[in-house]
C-alpha cells in the first residue's frame, strides 16, 4: 500500500470512529424506541377485584377489554411457564405485544437460587421468540407481608445469583431488570444498594418503580430524584404510578410525584426506558370510572408527560 493511500485510509477510519463507538448504544436506543407504552397486569387485577371480577379467569374476554384502551403492550406478572404459554395466543389474537414480563424469584437462599434461576430462564426461552426483551424480577423477601430483613450473607448470595441470572439472560439477547418494593428500602436501603452496587451494569439493569421508591422512602420525592442520580444510567424500564395525598390515584396525572420533571431529567441523561403503566388502586383510591376508561386516560397522560423521551 502506498503511503498516500494509507494516510487517506487512516483518516477515513478515524472519522468513522465516533460512529463505530456509538453503535452498541444506537442499537440499544433503537430497541428501546421500538417498545410501545405498556401496561402491567397488577392494575387490572386491582380494578377487577374492586368490581367483583377476577382478572385472568377468562383471558379472551379480559384482552377484549384490554384492547379497547389503545394500549398496545402488556407486562404480565408470571407465576410460571404454563401461564406464559397460555398468554401468547391470546395476545397474538388481539395484536398486543409483550416486550417485558415480571417474574418472581428466590435468590437469597443458596439451596433455592439455582432452581429459581432455572425457572426464570425457562420462561425467558419460551418468550424470546415472541419478542420479549426485558425480564423484570423483584427477588422475594424473607416472607411476603413481613418486615423481616435478609442477613448480610443472604444479600451476598442474592447479588451473586442476580449476576448469574443476568449473565445467562444476556446470552439469550435479553435484559434482566432489578425491581423493588418498599421493604428493600428499609434499614438504610441496604438491600437495594447492595444489589445495585454488587452487580455489574452489563448483566443487571434497573426497573425503576418510581412510586415504590417514593413510598419506601417515607413518601419522599427527594429520594426519587436521588435514586435517579445514583442509578439512572442503569434504568431500562419505568413503572409509572401516581398518588394524591399519598393515596394511589385512579388515573395517572398530576400528583405527589413530579413526573414531568422526571421526564426532563431522563431526557438530559439521554435515556428512553421502556414505559410501563402500573396505575393500581388501593382501598382509599377514588372510585369514579371503570378499568377501560381509567387506562384510556392513563395512556393519554403518559404520552403527554413523557413526550420529551418518546419523541425521536
């Protein structure tokens, strides 16, 4: 190769370096942008329960209702492989995507962690061909409904198990997203911080359930934005719920948490996480509309509030 041609080739390559370096990020962004606004199953469970129904009892009728909202994606809370298999044909019938799923796991006990990882991977293998990209898990507490906290040794086991699960999901082209409720924020948020500080961003991402961070921090909006500062770059998914006067609202909109500010902060970080509506109701929530009406409003408001990151 002559010297002049070699210099030209080098210049051409160097000009392309910024583009080459950004390719993995651009691919990630393309994947994220392709995910429509989704909705978690827990919303529907709580609305149906209020009206005396049972969500999931008749999948065809349930998703006929779901399809009336205009929401094009669904995030189920899966209890096992068979439940995942039953969902797929119904979602296909109504043209509803499933880019993410929520699964429980027990990862703090050495004798159960391997079995739990295997169960999650079986679900992932079943759903991969359906286009599922994100597996959300909230590692089970010591006992559901109790305030018992895990020991230091159990937290170390859990972090290692999360890392292994995330590693195996990545090999399948999928992403593990760590989710919390309020108990992980107790005792100085030791469980929450330990998992995110002792797993690698390469294998364990973060599903930022904004209201559980808020409620688990004694209803603190300061905590919400501090968590974003600490772990924002690991956020691949948001669970969206609003409250007024610290009671879950019937629909998403203005309230205790400044979601408009959150959207702006995400824009500054150049993040476009998968948006999942989780506007559930509790005992003192208003009762003014049915589940379809509520979710039509939810979708409208989420698109409005998060317009800064939904735009190309």
